[in-house]
C-alpha cells in the first residue's frame, strides 16, 4: 500500500488563515482533504505530521470534524534511557566517548531531549572538539551550549519561536 506523507500541514492551514480571518478557506481545504483521505482509505495510507498541533487549530475554528478520522500520535521528548541511547550511538559512530556523566549533563542542559536538540548539541561538540580529544567533558558541553545560544546559531531555534507564535496567536 502506498504511503502519502504530508508534513507541516498545520503550517499550511495557518497560512490559509492569514488571508481568511473567518476560516472558510481553511475549512474548505480540510473538508476536501478529508474527502480525499476517505475516498482513498483502502488504497493509500496517509501520514500527516507537523511540529505544531493541527488538532488545536481546528478546535479553535470549530471544525474538528475535518480531522476526526485521524489517529493522533503525539511524539514527545525522549525519556532518559532513550536520550542516553541516542547519545551513546552517536558517540560510537564517530569514535567519541560520552561517559554517563557527560551524557546526563548534556541532557540536563538541553532540558527537552528531542532528537533535534540532542543531535544539534552532539554535532556542534563533534565539530569543535580538538582533534586529539576523543572524550567529551562537562566543560565541552557547557561551552557548546553557550555557543548555541549566541546569535550565530539563532536560525536553529528561530523557527520554533515563529511557529509557536503562529500557533498561540488568535487565528481570527
């Protein structure tokens, strides 16, 4: 069975709402999309993803029926064991040692251990680690974290801020 993945559908719906304060275009599109899903439900598997919740957007517009056929699967941050496992595997794949203390400190500094932030921290550590150093120290993690908060890395975090502002502002 073919799989059709539609990524960032909530962002598209929000863009429809920018020029349509009443929500008619967004409702019309989402009704069309629901009909398309239902007409092809036996022959196509649909996967809809987004970094912000479509369910929240449609609830504010009172059009939740346009997605009532969805099986919503929220993806939250990793638990501690999974975050440690990801960091261990990343270290192994690049020949970099991250002892448990270093991994725990990195996870604590990230605060919300989603793959994007963990990989960003690891990648930045890897890229700035001296060539003769194979183990990551707490100081390396702190230096990397501080560097990622500078304006040079703003682009890595700005899209979250922008999307949350779009999501949390009133659509109407």
